[in-house]
C-alpha cells in the first residue's frame, strides 16, 4: 500500500496562474505577476494539503499502490477545477484586476478571512476526495505484505506507461519541496547566488518554486515518475528530520530518492548521454545515436533495477547520520543537489545531501549498516565541518547555490567568492535533445 499524501500532481511549481495574470492584467510587471502567481499557488497548496488532512481524518491516508495512476488523474482534474474557481473569484471584474498587487494578495491570504476561505474550500473538496478514496479502497483493497528484500530497492511507486504524451514545460531537477527550507519564514523567496565571469557574486531573490529547473528536460512519462519518487522521498525525509522510526518502505524510498537526485540534473544528463554515445558503437552498433534515441536510452536508467540494486548496496551498508549545524551557521544547497565523493576501493566513498539549511544527510564513509537501524542519528557538528562541507558543495556547483537569507553574510560571501565556480556559459543550453526536447 502507499500513502494518499503522495499523490500527484500537486499545484504546479512554476505557478499555474502566471499566464492568466499576464493576459488579464497587462499593467502588471513580470516580477509582480510572478509574485502574485506564487502567492496564489501557495494558497492553492494550503487548500489541497488541508483537504487531504480532512480526508485522512475521516478515512485514513493509505491507498493501494495500484490506485496511484487514477489518483494522479483525479488530482489533476481537481487542481484544474480549483484554479478556475480561484481565478474567477480573484479576477471577477475589471476593478479587481486593475487594483491587484502582490502586497494586497499576501495580506489577504494570511488574514483571518483568507484562512477561513482556505478551510471552507478544503472542507468542500474533502467530500469529493474522500468519496474517491473510498471508491479506490473498494476497487483495490488494502493488503499489507512484507517486502524487505534488499535486492529490490527500486521505487515503490511506479506509474503505468503513458504513450507519447507532450512534455512538461518546466522540469525541476531540484524538487521545489526540497528548495523550500531555504526560504525565510512564510516567504516564498530564496537567495540564489551565482559567480559571474569577472569573479563577482550575483545575488537574486527568487521563488523557491522557480529555482533548479530547466525547460523540457524530461518526457511527461519520466516527469510523472520522478514526481512519484519525490513524494515518496519527502515522506522519508520528514521522518528522518523528525528523528522518527523508519520502516523498510521508508528506507527503500529514501535510497531511491537519493539516486534519482544524482541522475536527474542537466549536468548528469549531459555526462551520461555523452558516455552512452561513446560506448554505443561497441556494445550496440545498430542502436541509433540520434537525440531521440539517446533520450530514450537515458530515461531507461530511472527504472533499471540493476542501477538501483548497485546504489542500494553502496548506501545500505554505510553509516547514516544527520549532521546539524551549530547555532549561527548553515548549509548551502548547490544546483548539483547532492555531493558524492571518495572511492569505494579506498573506503572513502560518501554521499552528502543538504536537507535544510541546518541539516545534512550523510552516508559513509564508514561502514555501519545504516539501513538496518530504525533511526538516523542526529549529531551536532562543528563549525569547521560546516565550513568544509559548504566549500565542497560550492565546488560541486554548476551555476548557482541557495543560501538561507539568515546565512547570507560576509563570511558566506567570502567563501563563495573563493570556491564557487564561474557559472557555466552553457548551463541553459544542455545540447542534449535539440528540437526533440519537447517530445
């Protein structure tokens, strides 16, 4: 079975409302329209989250895994319906459109009336969602069966094949939910820093939803698959951060999530595709090396059991630790998303994944059977260790890093000026798929 909270799609990360705002409110500047779109997307996210909480209280969160594809489809329909209703209410007349500002919308969403609107809308939608959950329960009864084989660490959630569907415009290689902890308080803004060609640092305040994405990286089939893995991994992440016991399923999901973060970035895609193109003549001389064929070959990695099995063995037998930064310091988040370094042969291999500005998940380098433990130990580390990891994260960056606004000080900028590479001039032109990238 699976958790009903791991249902996709969630409200779109690039703002479902932006295009409508630009069309209906041409007087708005692009930054203002994006801010309003982010605010409305956040409001929608609150409604959907609360809807699921109310439904869970009534019937419980669990769904059979076979219900996932239908649930995805129904959630998409529900989000589309909700967005249309929100637009009709917020842009119902010309006066409302003319007087629209991001400041007013933020105040309205966070007001008592705004919270009541979220609650009432969520209650109405929960009636619909609960009836769907009960229907899926009838169709696929919940059966809990043991599945603890270490040689099957692939993601638990696997959507059915989707034939020749159009691509998603903006694909996140860094999940928006993983970026959000770097936003300050209830704000959607994060601090993104890049090193220019002249060596100076450029700082931008951007939405956490818009950082770490590129256009048309994946097919729709892979996009949906990644979304399922992201949601599965988020459940495990939340348990790890809260130092709650992990089930066998939680651990498998977490390992699958970490592997996917390694494979999905544009720089990894470039390296893997170039490698495939070099070795193809020797191992499969008849296989075409066209962009479309290379794309298809690359995407098979995400459902390749052997790839997951090898990675599972590397992670499962090593120590698992959450490093906590001491007060007054924090970790950065590189656009490479995950740091893997060292040698398996020399027993120096380790993986570091920034989970929040205060916590980093570390696997290795020591052997310790972290997979077999119920909890991931949380340990406060030293300032020197934080500085060392940040330098390594910075060196692994391709274009930009996230820094929590509270950590953006003179010492942080000095470190980034010394270790952050100059942004790749070709970062936004991966050269992988060419005109086939939208397919």
